[in-house]
């Protein structure tokens, strides 16, 4: 199979743990996550990763074929930190899952921007399966099931991406300049100037919780309506 995004999950590799300590796929992934957390996805290269591991690129390629492999593995690895809820009530379980998912994305600001990749790793699949199973158990059926799962997933990804990008790229001076820019154009964009994101307080947690509750209210109402 040709190297491609997500391909690491679709290949069978007899070399995954060959060589053992001091280099293994687990160590490669742990170091990749550390590099991504420190410097972001743009700075990750196979050469730099090999240098951090104290090995050569040739040795690294025995375990992972491409940078895409590394990103796929690192992205799935961070989802191991998202507990699979044990709540019996569906809404509490979904709320816990989505909240922990968001917290994980924010701890690793590079991650949300990569979630357009094929998500085929075991950690992601287990948590996605929980989401679908919980919605099914609550009585959500197609076509609403796919819409509900996509809506929740897209909401948490989009909100985490916006928050991570805003916090990284916009300092106080930039935010103030952006607000002034909107205020000066209030005649052209009256709704945005009065109510848009630049006018809102930076209470990301409260806004996220309110948006999530609206989505869950809609799902609950759909189930109740049969």
C-alpha cells in the first residue's frame, strides 16, 4: 500500500517493535508528541525527530514510514487520555466524553487542526464507538444518528481549534486592534459589531458548555418527538 494519510493503520508491519529498546514505536510516538506540544506540527520532520531520539533517520524508518505515520500515531496516542465514561445516563456520558475530548485537544494545541485526517487508530475508534453506542441507546436513529454524532464531533473540534488558534496567534494588542476594526465598521457589519465573537468575553468554558447543552437539548427533543 502506498504511503498516505492514515495508512499506518491499514498496513501490517512486522517491524513495529523490531530493535526493541532503546528505540520502539512507543518511544517514537512519545517523543513526537513532546515535539509537537513544544513546537507544533510545522516543525515536525523525520530528521528532527530522529535527532531528538538520538538515532538516525534510517533507523527511524524501520518503525514508521513517513511523517504522516508519525502524525497519525501521535494523534491517536493523545486520545488515550480521554476516559471512556461509565455513566448510565446517556446525556451525562456524552457530556463527559465531549468535555474530556475538548480538554485533550486544548492540552495539545496542534491536534485539532489535524483531525481532518482518517481517524482509524484504536483510541479514537473506541471513543467514537462509545459516542455512537450511547446515542443509539438513547433512542437516536438514522438519519438523526449521523447528524447528532457529526454535530457533536464537529462542535468540539471547531471550538478547540478556534480557541487554540486564538490563544496562540492573538495577543492582547491584536485583540484590541481587531475590536477597534469591527467598531469602526459597525455600519457595514452591525450584528457582528454588536454581538460577534470579538465583543464577547473570553469565557471559553462557559460558551462551550452552553453550546454543547443546546446540541444535547436538540437531540433530546428529537428523541422525545419520536
